[in-house]
């Protein structure tokens, strides 16, 4: 039925790292880990989830270390295990990896413009286009939903992955991905129905 909910997902953005303050590009899965502030962010999210009574039947996470660390803390709080989903890894950014936006703008201004505003083009050449990235995330989320019909689940992943999920849920143009703002250690919830999706709340970060 039109109003039959298939799945409710609470997306948790991994806690901050040494790259967060400078807003550096990163697609590496083994680095950086959570810093002390990032661990504190996730502990606050756990407290928020418990106080709000957020229920869940399953916890999934990106394979990146910072997400796995975040998921481990959340899973411990709920006395549950978690499952790693390989396709929830960050968007591949090629030679931009480890650089700040300012450094990329200085070294590769034309590439940065295409990286942001040309969703069909993979820029730099060893990166992932916005459209391919969003389609990859959408396919992964749809697979998770089909395995969890009627369930309420938690997915721990990255800022851009959550932005991609929002784009797909609300039919936002791919070129607008970078206009969505997601903070580290924040919660976003989407309910998925048979014919549509509803963004319940976005980018909530406990004080």
C-alpha cells in the first residue's frame, strides 16, 4: 500500500577525526581514526538514541575505520552486533585525498569545479563521479531495505553517503549533493514507504 512503511533508517555520521577540522578530502578506509572529540560525539549520540527510545533491529556500518569505531560504540550501547557493508564506503576522491578544499582549489581549480558541478564526470580521473557514487549508495540502501522489511535499523557511515541517501529519498538533483550539510556525530532519519520516502529529521547533533 501507498502508506505502508518498508523500513525506517537512522543514519549516524561517524565521529570527527584529525581531518574534520580542516574539512579534508578522504576516501581511505584505514585512516584517519576517530579522535577524542569524535569518540565523545558518538557517546552523546548513543545517549540521545537511548533517551529518545530509538528502536533498532540491526546495525550496519561502512568498512572505514572511523565508522567501524563509531558503530562499535553504538552496538555496545544497544548490546548488539553490527554488520559491515562494503558499498557504504566514502566517495572515491582520487588525488584529492588528504587535501583541504583550499589546497585543491589552489592546485586544481578546474578539476574542483567539475568535481562539484559536473555530476556525470569522474574528476579527477581516479575519482568517482557524483552520479556513480549516488547510484552506488542508493543500490546499497535498497538492498539493505529489502533485507529489513518492517524493521527499524541504524546505518553508521559518512557525510557524503548520508547526503546521497537524502538526494535519493527526496529526488534532489545529483548536482545539489554539496548543498546538503551534514556534521560529524549527527543523526538523520528517513522512513521508506512503498511509493515514497520521508525525511523525518536531518543533521541532529546532541549538545
